[in-house]
C-alpha cells in the first residue's frame, strides 16, 4: 500500500491535479498465495498520463471495507503507479487486476472500491490509457465521484439505456437527452439506498428477466452506470449503493429500452 502522499487534495481524490507522467509497475502473482509478488516490469505513460490521472481522480472515494466478494482463485497482478507532476512532486497509487474484481485502489489516504484493474492492465500492455468515454459504455463498468452517496451523482446531461443480453450477445441501446436523464436520475436518487454488497437473489427461478444498464453522461468527466434487473433483489445497483426498485421504476426504464 502506498504511503500517505504529500500532494494537496489527495484526501478527496485519488489523483488530484494534472500529472505529466505515469509509471506503471506490475507485480504478477496469484490470489491464493499473495505477498510474494516480484516486479515484472514497468511502463511509462506521458501523452495519456493526464487522462489516466483524471479518470482515477473521478473515481468515488470513501470507506475501503465492506461489500461481498466472490472467492475464485486465479492469477492477479498488483500495480503501483507513480504519478509525477510538473513541479517534481510525485504520488503513488496502488491497485490490482484480480479475477473477483474485489480490489481497493488507494493513494495511501483516499481509497476507492471501483474496479479499474483490467484497464490498468491494458494501459500497461499497450503503453497508453484509453479514456472511459472511449469504451463501449454498455459493456464497461465505470465509477464516478459521488456514487457512494447518491445513485446518480451531479447533474447528468444524457442517459444511454442498454438492454443486456443474458446470453452474452450484443447489447441493444437507445440514448436520450437531459429531458429524460434528469427525471430518471431524480427517481433513482429518491430510493432508499444502502451500501452495495453486489449480490443478487433471483426471484423467478433461472429467468433473469429484463437486465438494463443505465449509463448517465455528463458535460465533464466520466459517466456513471446503474444496473436495473427485473428478477433480482436488490434490483438496482450502481456498484457502491443498492436499492429495491419498485414496479413503476422498472416499467419506466423498460419503456425507454430498445426492443
């Protein structure tokens, strides 16, 4: 775990400000025998270091404990990322790619439960960081500051409604503007929420029912995603908060979804 940083704002954001360079250090191992990982290599990012810092800086931070984890054994890679600023200051962030996606990303002071291990691995291998809005928004899970406090933080300007295929096929999608995103976010934010354990209790046997991912877009910064699942309790989950949605919410979200 990184030592507490001496960079202003590091208690509120994983990566405050705009770094000019990011060095990713990789320590591969196995989650069944953690602690003996050795440095396997480094990769330095310059052109996309600022975007990497910005995306990590937008992750919701808060308590690093809590939340249920599956216990599958398998390979994992621990990462330490050194961010360097133009005045010579540096900040370290620790994270990991792990089969259960149960990872805490931390700078030694602020911590986030949002999973970014697969994206760090891609940056390490490719030598560049792909911005969150460059990914398939229906397939990629993102986190945004404030999602640990509200189901949909800030003021969204759009919403992409994705109907997911339970069999793993291509998602159907329909995008709407502020006139739909605002009221839908308000309805989601009006629910009684609790910290998410990312569990799902099926309520109709093996039938998953309608599975929707609502991806809220913003004028600045990464999107925020919320899952709505028909035959799942709790039925609403943003990865950090969960809630029991009612029939009216499901009907409204399903009406917006493509068929």
